[in-house]
């Protein structure tokens, strides 16, 4: 029997209570005792003087679907012991006959290659069990992936028998161990799905008592209507609703946030089980095609390229892109392109790229999509600091990374979210207390998942633990230099085994 005792620590239970001095005994991968342990017997002793010991952090919203299989350490280095993947409508399964379409659909978010293939949730989760040695993984079934896997890259409403198939496939995936369902309603083909389709699928989620997480149709001009739509889905179906990375995008929309929160708070009073999450940064990150009407992508990459090369079609798409734009083009930075020739644009914003190429920013964006066959990732500055603070400190908010890998310069949240929260947000800005911040990345997300005693310092729970120095913890990753290791995370234990530091 392996026994380890963490001594002289300040224990944070994950439920938001103040830290208390104490010890944790780990036995065979489980928490065997918590508190004052003066007679713990023979055990390896780790002195945690001056350190916080908390439940392992849970990243409720990640896009590391493929990287968790590769033993990547960016998350465990931050104290993360559990990741929830399959967000925003993108999961790496099911595959079926449209595997190539599915890879094309998801690789911009997955940073994936030409090889991956998982038949279904069971296949994927078994691979995770075999290969994921750094973190535990929960997987949502992506709505976009379901549609692409079953019907290819086709937009629009589905026929009755297709809806039956969609519903049955979702049900199978949930029965096989997926923790819930996600939509990505700004990404084609999910963006073209009517309310009725979502309602049918949310009923399946509710019946199985799983989580429904949504990247809504709009976070800018259409924010309030989008929230209303999601609340109506939860109201009608009874599903547990998580609004993903809630924010108000663009200065023109910043004053809508209070209304958005009012809607959510009122829904809670009505008995709807809704919460939300956000990453602790003002900028977001996604694919460049997000700035164009999603009909651009109907039929896949060849069809997209044809549209961008067709003069009138391109003009209409560019005009619509400009009219939908909530940020300034100078807020949108290129962080990844495929070709050697274009590496010089990485780190530049579209305003600058337009100036260098002597074209309008939207034309520069359209040209880049042609040159890169669509494979362009961006970081965009979306939120005001006041709004970010209002969301992060809201009692319904979990804190997430939303991190994803790119071949280039990823958003710093991939490397820094959790230490940045504890260091910059808590210690330096003093936006919230440390117990509160710990709660938002442990017991709170665990409760959304319905994951029992995960995320709490409870006897019998799996010994997923994070040890850090509250006085030193920091996430130094920046937009210019994101690939920087956290500071002050002393150790991460996953099922009693030390996986980081
Ligand atoms: Zn998203």
C-alpha cells in the first residue's frame, strides 16, 4: 500500500470555505484522511509549509480532445487534473462514413492531422483511459461533429428520418459514457440548425441527466436573443444548461452585459438550472472563418475557395462580414497559418496586414483564407476589463481555459489560465478571494458535471490535488510569448501520483 502525507499545508476544500491549516493523507490513489493527523503512521512525507493544498483543478471547457491522448503537460503544469473536452460542437467522434469531412470540420480547433479516427464515444474514451496519463477526461458529444459525421458538411434543416438518426446517435454516445452534449451555433453546420432540432437533442440530454454546454449563436449584436433561445431550450426540455465562455463582444455591445445577466438570474429564480463560464482574459481565440457568414463553409473547403474566388459572391460575403463586425479589425490578430510564405503575418492584426498589402482589412482576411485553404487561427480582443470582472466574480461563473493548440502562437490561456487566476486575478487585482477562485475551478465545475466528490477534499475521493504557493503563483504567458511555464505551482497529483513538478 502506498501512503503519502502532505504536511503543514493550508487546506482549501473547494467549496469556497476559508483555508485551514492541516494535513492530507493519500492512500492508494485516494484521499484517506484530511485535517490534523498526528498519528498517521508510516508514510512518505511532503512538507507543504506556506503552500495551499486544493482539490485538483477542473478545466470545464477545453479543446485538448486530441492532445490529452499525447500526454501533453500544459494543463497538469497549471494544476489541472481534469479536462472537459468536446466543447463548442466539436468532438472527435462519431466518425462513420464522413471521417475526412469530420477532420476538415474540426482540425482548426483540434490542431489535428490526417490520421485520427474514433468510431464513437466508447472508442474515444477507451483511448483516453489507455493514453491520458496527465489528466482525467470528460467528453461532451459535439453537435457539429454529429451532423458532419452523419451527413457530411451540409447546412440547413434535416429531414425527419435524419433527425431520428441524429437523436439516436446522440443517445448512444451519452449511454456509452459521454458526459453531455455541446453546440457551436456560430460554426457551420451547427449554425444552420433550427430550434426544433436543438430541442429534440436537449430532450435526450435531459432524459440522461447530462450537461448541455452551448457556444451560442451570437455574443455580440445578437447576445440577448441567443441567451433567450438557450434558456427556452432548458425551460422546455429541463436540461442542465451551461452557457460557454459568456461575454459581450465588441465595444458597441459592452453595455448589453447587465441585461444578459438579468436574463440568466431571472431564469434561475424560475427554476432553470443554468450557469456559465469564462476564461480570465479579455481576448478570445478562434478560426478566421468566424468573421464571415457561415454559408461560406457550406460544402467544405473546395466550395469555400470557389466562393471567395467568385467576384460577386466574395463582395457580398465581405460586405456582410463588415456589417457583422463588432470589434475593430485592429483587435483581430493572426496567430497561426499553414504556409511558410505567410508566417510573417503571425502576430499582426488585420488592419496592419491590410495596410501592408494595400487592401481593406476584410479583403486581406478573404485573401488569407484562400492562400491558407481556410486554415487560419486568430486571437481577438473582445471584452472590456469591467465586464470581464463582472463575469468572473459572478456566483454562477466557473473559470475555464477554453485553451486550444495551434501551430504558431496560441492564446496564453492554454499555458496560464489557472496560475493567472490565482496570481493576477486574486492576489494582484484582488477581484475575488482565494477560496472563491479555488471553488470556481473545483467543486463548482464538478457539480455541473454531476461528478460526485470530484473537486473536493473529501475522504474517499480520488486524490487529485494541487499544491501551490499563493504568494508566488503566476501565469506569465503573454499574447506575444504564450509558451511560458507557470510559476508557483509546486505539484499536481493525479489519483495520488505526482504528475507535475
Ligand atoms: Zn466556443
